[in-house]
């Protein structure tokens, strides 16, 4: 047995001695959905959960909610000066057979980092329905988020809608936040680390689900949490599912999945998607006959960067309206890169990338009119706010990303900006270097321009990497590992899934790869372009659980039956977002509306769902209008690297 496993077992043993009986407040009946907007979106999509349909809350199975007390510092992770505890929120839906039903348990863990669990509720209900209630489904708010002692600066009043940077923590707010956090939790924030959250899961499963067969599913950053959980070798866990993999732990550190290198990695996937245009002549290729879509986009970006594009002024004016900043403060090339990066994250929205490239390259009067309508629609989206945002912690996000997912020493602002400008579409990670330096107090050359923000008299908002960082997990022999990935997922590129698969020290592992889905296969692999179509990723999970974790017995046939990739922009999207009849060459219809037909009903439902998706994608990835433009506006909508999160 390896030294790492001996340490893990020793820590587990000592933990049980200290916390033999977990204090739990619950289980109380509660709604299956935490937020009404999730319920409304699901109802619009007419989603069916087995024998249940999301028409109203009373038609859904009853959930139960509870809070359990976890130590602020788990044994072996950190040492608190007292026996402080924190709240951990858990939700479950039990089989109708009752609590001791003998059915398997499936835990769903959200990504972020910094996001709570509400987005997992749809997945819980879907699996519950697919398995006809012969399963118990659980989710948990990661410590530091939502109802699990949200990591917050209440005294400094950061992360509120009235704060200068609203729900994000700006570089100016870091010093006061750091002082407050030290007063509240001491000088070591490892209490809110990935490893601490993994111990929460281990503790709950070991004590509350003792003797059961339990599966743990993680998506996005949640896969990092699940991989960390593997190191603790929880006896009850028989299967780990990692979907949209955000860690390469155990592989060559030179190929580590760093958030600070996101602009380069993201763009690689973008280039792969663009390369498929020629193979779809009717909806894409015919519009790029002289040069490829990739070449045309690079040429467009270059002309925007140097000001020679006919659309430079138009883009500056259109995007400045979002922030109230003067058009001259907008860097149109930067804005377009992040806009396209946001669209790339969704299989429907990415069909707009060649359309925007084509129209901005041509930039005639009709193009400006059509695109002006498009940007007006975006402005409306960015003025909305999802209920889920109240549960997100930007502090928790920064703490984990800067501690575990950032290159050491940090690349300079110039290096990060160079990676961004060399991309055709990405997320603008370079804009986070100031808060990285302020939070970490890193004494490196890259942080010299930001020393004034790191001179506060408190511990930094960062923690040391522990013994599990970039160490290959060795799951116990009774557990298997299922990895789900897609070649067109820009948020967690497939190359990292392949790296983790190779690094895992187990023979009981399977990597299932989709050709053109996006991020989170449980959510993005519908078998047809209709709201009620089965989701292949969910079918895979159901088969895996039904086969009790036997990877050879699970049914993967739906993967090869996935519909072909398409560049066709759905007609209702063309009419709603461009107010024209043809995405590429249609004229602007002004105040006229495009006629729709009854046959478009299912597509309209899909577009309604896409409307919310677009809003959430933009909240997560942002449109950066330029480093110098109004910091307040930039902080409001920017989440440059925050793409390890799923939306309902």
C-alpha cells in the first residue's frame, strides 16, 4: 500500500474517533427546486422526469433538506484554535420505498468553484425518473457556497448587488475582505479548500449512508472535488463519475489544467470547431469559399485590433452602450474574442460565430442594422440576474482557483494578454491578474504593479497546496471510475480528460467521448433537437448505476447514435436575435416581426431555454470591453476564468 493511502486511512480513522456522531438538523420536506426560475425554465422545456412532468411543484417527488455540522478544520487538513463548526447543506430525494430501501445512492456535485447545488436539481430528478424511483439522489452545497457557510465579506459588504463590483470581489475590495476573513476564520483558509470539501462528502457518506452502495457524480470543477475524494477511499463509494473534467491530477505538471492558461486551451477547441465549417457547406462553408472561417476570423480580429475594420466604430458604440463608458474606451477586438468565446460554450449559440464573422467582415448598412438588434438583445440579457447568483461565492472561486489552478510563478500581465490576443475566441483570463496578486500577496515580478493592493495587515486569501495536489488517485478495488468528455467542450477541453484517464491508478476505468457536445454531457447530449429528447449522458449514468458500477455491462450505444453536428441557426433564433429572415444575408426588418409556424413550436421552446442559457453563459464568461473601461461595469459582468460551472 502506498504511503499516501496509509496517510488517508489514518486520517479517516482519527476523524471517526473525533466525530463519531454527526449532528444533523433535518430531514425536512422541501421543494425539489430551490429557485422558482429553475422550475419555470424546466416547465417551458416540458421536461419529463420518468413518471413526473415539471408542470408544477406538487407533481414532483418530495425532497428533503438538512443541515449537518462539520468541523471548520478536518483532522489533518488544518488546526482551528477551537472546535468551530460550519453548516453543510444537503438535499435528497428518497425512493418511495423509504429510507432503508437498499437502493443505490447517487450524489450530484456542482462545479464553480464557488457555485452551490441548485443547478444539480434537474439532474437529480432526471435520474430519479429514469430509474423509476429505484434510487436515492443527493446533492450538497460545497462548503463556502450557498447554504454551506458561504465564504463572504459581510462586514466589508462585498459580493452584494449594491457593492462597487456587485457579486464579484474587486481588487480594491480584497484588503478589507482579507482582514475580515482572518478575524472570522483565522489565518489559514485551507478550511475552505477542495480537500476540506472532499472530507465533508466522505464524512456524510460514511456516517449517514453507512453500509450503502453510493455513486458520486461531479461536473466541471466538481470533477476536481470527486478526484480529491478518491484519495480518501470512502468504503461506501462504488463508483465515481467525472463529467467535463477540470483536473489532470497525476499527469505531467507541464500539461496541468491551469485556469491561468485558459485562453490558450479554450482557443484550441474553438479552432477545432471552426475547422468543421467547410464540411457543412449549406449552413457555413458556402460563405467562406475564398478563405476558411478561421482565416477570416483572424483577419477580422486583426483589423479590429489595429482600427482598420469598417466595423470598428460600430462595435465600439454598440458595446459601450452596455457599460455607459465612452466608445473610445472599448477595445473591439478584445470584446469580440470574449463574445465569441461565450457563444462557443453552447452548441446552439456557437452557430452564431460564423454569422457574426461574416457580417462584421462585410460590415454593410444592413449588417450594422441586423447586428445592432443582436447587441440590443444582449444588453437586455446582461441586465437580468439569475436567482442562482445569490448562492455563488466569488471569494470561494478565487480562493480555490488561485491556490490550486494558477501557474506558479504567475505569468505576467503581458504574457497573459499575449495568450489572449493570439486566440480567436476565449475568456480573457489576463484581466484577473490584479485580483490574483492582491489575494495571494505573491512576491513575484508579475505582481509588482499591484503591490499596493497586497500590503494589507492580514493573511492572504490563498492556501498551500496539500499532499494530494497533482498526485494520481488510486481508487479502492471495489470502486470504478467513469469519465465523460466531449471534443467540442472549450471549458474543460477533452485533452485533459485523456490525461486524467491515463493517470488514474486503476484498471476499473472507462472514458466515454462525445464528438461535438459541449460542457457537461449530462446536460448537453440530447438525442434530437427537441426539448423532450432523451439525454445520452443521463442514459449513460443511469446504465452505470443500474449495472452497479460494472463498466463492461453498461450500455453506451446512444453515443454512436447522437445527431450530427450542425451549423444551422434555428429560424426562431434568427428572427428573435437578428430580426431578419436569413442569418447571413437577410435584411433588417425593422419593427416588423418574422412570421412563425406551428411546426416551429419545439424550436421556440428550445430558443426560450437558450435565452436563459445565453444569459448565464455571459454571466459566467463575460464580455470584457477593455482593461481600461469602467472597472465597476467590468467587475459586474466579468467572470473571466469562471467556466467550471453548470447551469440548469
